[in-house]
């Protein structure tokens, strides 16, 4: 072995250096990442750059090469990332102090600009966080607290996302969504006052609905009674004798069935007008 080393030492060293150079010139870019190749601090190429609606296997991911020592590779995620906002107090338009906890979802669509402005996705999150705080505070300051509990909250989130996305484009990022996890009043008298006002508002709304229901019931009852009266009148006009007989039977049923449950007696003469239907209507 010593003889071989002495005879081929130069070739072995050259082969080892060549192997190291070849190994250091290759790098692997997975499907979930995009890589920016920097040469002397300047971007020269982007590998596996994000493109919407592009199928896996057609993105350019795989084994790539660079100039050893001269080129530096910066990996940038292609996945959707989250940035959480620190819980803070926001003053609404109706002068309510709200404790807001929100987050944003974004992805890097221009890795070159992101590397030039932020350097890495971690630093990009740090720079987007105060921007999210500022945009959120500005947009919520133009709305009442009640609006955050209704469908208007969705419109507020769209405006916040649009404003944050405009700022994020300067860093090569696209904001996909912004959501408020919690928006609460701080504990104390203001919270109790808000609960009381909400209860009062709900009671007023329930009273209004109940009054409207009673009004509709009265209208329906009046219409039904008018229809019944008209039906009775039409029946009387068509056959007065049958109508008289029908009403007499109803009266007998009410009087005599009620008396059967009581220990009372009714004494009437046979020729009493009330009993005329028992005499054949005479």
C-alpha cells in the first residue's frame, strides 16, 4: 500500500479534490422548495420557482449544479406559511377597546425579491408581523365592535388581506388569507357594560318579534272570523230553516252536555220557544 501511495499519491489527491468539487457543485431541490442561486451576492438563477396550477414533476425540482465556493444556494419554501400576530388592543370606531388575536397565511411567489429584501422566510415573517398589526389596527379602527360580530366582519377581513397583500408584494410574498382568531373586550366594567347592552338589544329584538307575531295572529284571527261570519250569512240566506236548526243543535249541545256534569236540573214547559226544534220547528 505504501508503494501504491508513493507511486500514485498525486493522482489520488487530485481524484479526491475532483470528487469533492463535483459533490459540492451538486444540490437537490425538493418539490416543496424553490432555490435561488447567488453568485457574489447577486441572483443568477431560480430553481423550481413557484408557478400557480403547475403539476408536480413538471416544476423543475431535482438535482442541479452550481459553481463550488463561488455560488451560494438559498432555499425558499413553496408552501403556504403562517404569521401570527401578537395579541394587542385595538380601538374600534365606537371607542371600544378590543383584544385582537389574528394570523395571516402567505406564500413566496418571487423568491429573488424575497432574498434581496428579507434574506429568509423567518425574517420575512418578522417583517410582515408589524405590517399586519398596523393594517389590522387601521381597518378595525373604522368599524364598530358590533360589526365584528356580523357578516360585515368578512368584508373587513377582505380589506385587511388586500392591504397586507399590497405591502407583502414588496417582499415577494402573496397574502392568501387573514383571519381573526379572537376579538374580545378587555375584562372589567366595559365588558360587563357590553354584555348588558347586548342582552338589552336581544330582549328588544325578541319583544319586537313577539309583538309582530301577536299582530299577525290578530289579523289572521279577524280574517278567519270574518270568513266564518260570511259563511254563516251565506248559509242563512240559502236555507234559513237549516241554519236555524244547526244553531239550535249547537246550543242544545252546549247547554245540556254542560249540565250533565253538574248536579242541576233544567225545568222548561213543553211549549217553550227554546225547545221548538224538538217539536219539529213549530
